[in-house]
C-alpha cells in the first residue's frame, strides 16, 4: 500500500474512533478543508471542532469506502458514512473527498456531500 493510501486509512480510522488528536496528526498545520455546500476554506482548528461535535452526535461511525484511488498529489475517495444518531435512528450519508497530500500529511481536503442529508445530524 502506498504512503498516500495508508494516510487515507489512518485518517478514516481516526474519525471512526473519534480520535481528534489522530485526525489532527493527519493534517498539515496549514491545511485547508473545503465543503461544496458553503464554498468556505476551513482551517484545521475549525474542522477539528466540527469533527469533535460530530463525534458527540453520531455514534457507531463507520465508513463504507466504495472507491479510493491514488491520484497525482493525493487521493480520491467515495464513501458512505454510517452511524447512529442520538435518537437511536440510523444515519447514512454518501460523500466524495478529493484530498491533496504533501510530505505525508493532508494539505487540502475537498468534501462533496448533500447538505440535506447532513441536516439530520443537527436535528
């Protein structure tokens, strides 16, 4: 397995485990995280706040990776995030990541998802 795809595995495993420090270790300190629904570049600090919040509202997080391929400078990943909401209801949300990697760390992550499906996390 390439170092880029090993980083992708480590990143997903850290999110599934709710290990925010391990997620942080996957990012370059100046990484930018962008989402299609707001067109804003988010800092690592802000992204970690969101992931910490998500860990609190979505238990049993599990990624079903449908495709992960190395591309020049990074990787592409299509997945479905599954979990259980605080209400006990199941949650599923397909998404796509385009990730740039340098020196073994994520420098830019672009996440494409349906904000309507993500709204269930806020309910």
